C-alpha cells in the first residue's frame, strides 16, 4: 500500500498566470507595416501589382499592334515611325522597360519585407501557442498524478483499473 503521507507535486503555473506574466499585447503587423511604408514604396508596390496583370499585358499588346499596324498599313504621309525600323517604337518600349524594371524590383523588395515580417510574427505566435500548450500538458500530468495518488490511497490496483478502462 502506498505511503499515506505521499504528497502530490506542487501545482503547475496556471494558464492565466502564464498569460499575465509572459504575454505581450497583440500586434497588428499589417497596420505597423503600413505605417512604416513610405509613399514611394507604396507607389512601387502599386506599380508592381498592376504591371503583373493580364490587363497591363493586353494594354501593351494593343498599343504595340496598333503602333506597328498604323505605321505599316497607313499611307506613307501619315506614318510617323518608318516601317522595318520602328526606331521610335523601340525607343519608347525600351524606355518603359528601363523605368519599370527597377520599380518592379523595389516593389518586390517591399512586398518581400512585408512577407518576412508576417512570417516572423507568425513564428512568435506559434512559439507562444507552444508554451501555452506545454502549460496545459503540465496541468494534465498534474491531474493524472493526483488521480493516481487518490487511487493508491483507496487501495485500487492502478494497472488493473487501466486495463479495465481500456476494454
């Protein structure tokens, strides 16, 4: 028979106490990032998100077909960019590419920083959740130990009780 003076281990920290001692106020990471984004960064993100659409592609396609078609099919007096050379069209196309390339890269960097900050915030939340789950598991173990001590005091064969419970 178990020793009647056997004590149950001290009570683990409650979830309420854990939250009071260790929990920081919730943060809205999206609002924080929006506050810290400059107007130029917002413009770069806007351009990045709009240039990467089918709508923008169709605008460029229609512009190119119209430009080349006009200069190819219009009477020579109305053409403003000589067919087969299309120097002005090439100049404007290259200018657009040269201006958009760094803007898209800046926008992607801003979007990437935002994604990294959200991922870091998610990691912190997951770590907090893991700590809270650990507290809950400690409580379950503590309750299990109390139940085992009570069964021993009552003289119940624990192995037999567990076997019956599993049936």
